[in-house]
C-alpha cells in the first residue's frame, strides 16, 4: 500500500512539474507615450513567468490578449500581421473597421493577401488560401465567401454581392 501511495505521489509531482506550452500575455503601459504615431500608449508581451518577450513599443500595437500559437500585431512596414511565438510572420490579418483586428471565430481567423481573403486556424496555419474577393468570419461551422462582390457603400454592411458560397473549415464548398 505504501509503495502505491509513493508511486501516485511521484506521478502527481511529475505531472505538476511538466512544463506548460509557452504563451504570451499582453501588457499595456498607458503612462508611457508610444514613439509610434498616432498610438498613445505602449504595448508588448510577457511570458507566463513575467519575463519580457516583446518589449514595450517594439511593434506599433499588440492586439492579442493571450497568444498561445500566434499574436496579432501592427508593424509599420508589414501592417496588421499574425506572428508565431518566434516572431515569424504567418499571415496578414484583417482590420475590423474600428481600429482592431477581426477576431478569431470558431477557431478560424480571416486573413488577406493581395486583396484576396482566406482563413488561418487557431494554430496560425493557413488552411484556406486567400483566393476570395469577399469573405465573412465563420458562423455555425461555415463561412460566406464570394468572388462576385463589391465593397458596400453602407456603414451597416461591408460587402454587396450577387452570390455567396458557403465553405467549411477545410475550404470545401457546402451545397
């Protein structure tokens, strides 16, 4: 019985000491004025131990609250981009029209390349290549996409289109 208790205790210690996957946590300093115009405050990232990973004001703005696989940042030369935890650019993110990025929805994030839209998954991997002229975020397991559309002039809708196609999270058309 004593041997079993020691083995269970050793297993619990081993499991609790197992290192967690790295993640970044957003920090904002409203007392420090950003060197990047027009942003007023600085932002960066620390890891789960509080160590600085992305120094304040390295990027014009950091958006993602908790980055597990990627973070959305604004870089003056690259624009709004997704970067991995080694700061390698993964994709171009999409603005929401209100000064922030379009958020991940159902584990998928809308991306853009050369004016065409596609999707990356929650790991930051591009799963639907940017090939659509218009696209909307995933809802109920599907996303609306189209190549027969124009930007709407209304403040209440982004796209005006003649036809939408629905796709699944692998990019397959849904009939």
